């Protein structure tokens, strides 16, 4: 019998190869030939699934977002309450280990690309809004449960926390802020939003 080919797995492997190239050399180093070399396959194999560089980039951009979302969903599943869930979502987008650091580096590369690509920019805006909406959801629950400080408004707090995690990504990647220090900053911000700060 002919061997069954998992086409989705092959596409994913090529996206992984692109991640490795983009994470350490930038998107400008990405070509079908370079991705084929990194993946250990022929250029023809890559072209079979992705006839153009842009097609491969678009697919990989979606995969990066999916990976981050999967990590957040897994962490949310373990959360014990509304503030713990908020914390899990915030930590889920930070480069705290090797895998998430690679995702963040590649995410930065695609962000730069999105500034000149209206469709990709719109996807980034939608993803950011979805993340803020997720924070609003859990912060609203915390407000209704009497956990959120009465002076705090969930929407404003969510936007501030979103800005905080985005501001921490670069210092962590540069080595100016350790993952442990970043987690402490997130925990401090959450304490200020709750009655525990009183």
C-alpha cells in the first residue's frame, strides 16, 4: 500500500523551519530554498505546498498566532479563578522560555511586515482586540465577584495590562529583564487592581 502522507504535518514542519530562520536571521533571510534547507527537504517539496514565498509567510503568520493561542488556552484551563486566569493570559504572551521566546521573535518580525501589508496588519489588530476582550472578560468577572478594586474599570485595566505585557517583551528578549522579574512586575500590577493591594 502507498504510504499515507500527512500534508498538514508537512506544512507545519515547513512553518517550523521558517520560524527557525526568521527567529535568528529575520524575515529577509527567508526564501523557499532556505526553508527547504532548514527543513531538510527539497525546494520542490516546499513549492508543492507553497508555490510562493508570500504564501509560506502568510501560513506561518497564522501558525504563530495559533501556537500562542494554544498556549494561552492550556494555561487558562489550569487557572483557579478570574485573576489567576488574567495572569495566565498575560504570561502566555511573554517570552518566558525558549519556545515562547522564538514565537515572540518571529511575531516581532511579522509585526514589522504587517506595517506594509494591510491584510496582515488587520489580522494583528483583530488578534490584539481578541486578547484585550479576553482580559476584559476575566476582569469583569473579577469585578462582579468583588475582587477587582472598585476604582478599577475592566476595559481600561485590560488595555493597560495589554500595554504592560507588550512593553515587557523587548526588555526580556534583550536580556534587560529576566523572566522572573517580568513575572514579578505582572503580579505587582494585578495586586494593584485587586483588594489585596489595600
